[in-house]
C-alpha cells in the first residue's frame, strides 16, 4: 500500500498531540514541586511539550525515511 508521506506524517502528529499533552501535564505536575524552578508552571509545561513533540517528530521522520525490516521466521 502506497501512502503519501506528508499526509502520514501530519496524521501521526495530530494523533500524537493529545497523548503528549497529557503525558507532559502529569510529568510537570510531579516534577515542578520537587524542583521548584524560578519560572511559572505553564512555562515548564510548555517546554516539556515542545521537547516531547520534537522527539516524537524526529522518531516519526525516521520511521518514514527508513524502510521496515523484514524478519524471516
């Protein structure tokens, strides 16, 4: 099956966004009281979301660029 690479990439990002937002929310809720940084809670959450989005986007780009491995069993 031939899929459009750009459409696949955009769809995977749209599906991944809610999960990343929730995961970053819970991480920030646990991390912020322990560290007590000098910035507001929303900034820490936004930085966490940006980092998670960048990492997941890079992983999706790699999954598009690399061919799947064929395992013979």
